[in-house]
């Protein structure tokens, strides 16, 4: 088994978009542009978290963390 450089990455891949979806209506009050930026930023952060796990996946290594 391998340790990730950022051990919360698997959780952040799905948690960040969920958190962002909850915040989008709040940012919509500040304007359409703020809402649009938030709608792009949170999935981008999720993609970055997923990309941190890509080297492990390409090497066929397994990461398992039980919480």
C-alpha cells in the first residue's frame, strides 16, 4: 500500500463539488458573475484533487484509507 502526499485527496474529489453546490445559491446574491466563478472554481479544485491521485493509478498502486 502507498501513502498519498495529500491523504484527504480521495475525500475532496467528491466533497468539494458538494460543498460548492451548496454555496452557489449564496453567491448568486452577489451577482451572476460571482455565481459563475464559483460554479467553475469548485469543480476545478475537485479535478486538481483527482489529478494528485493520477500517478498512483497509472502505476497500478492501491490506496486505501479507512475512516
